[in-house]
C-alpha cells in the first residue's frame, strides 16, 4: 500500500535542494537525504494531507 501526501515546507529550507525529473517531464521531486529528515520535518508548515491511496 502507498500514500500520496501534500504539505508545505519553508522556501528557505527547500532552496538548498535541486528538483529532479523522475520519469515524464511533469514527474518531479526534491531529493532530500535521509540524514536531513529531522530538518525537513521541522520546516513543514501547516497540516499534512493524504491526497491519494494505492493498494496492491
């Protein structure tokens, strides 16, 4: 099972990372190293929304 989430992160934090294309041109994501997960969590603004759920 997998989930798709949506949340906002402070721009000053995200500006440290490049956006990577991961398939088609509209499939992009930031790659944040796992050792920086606590910093990412500390920079989340507002609520985390589940916008999709996928089951096998």
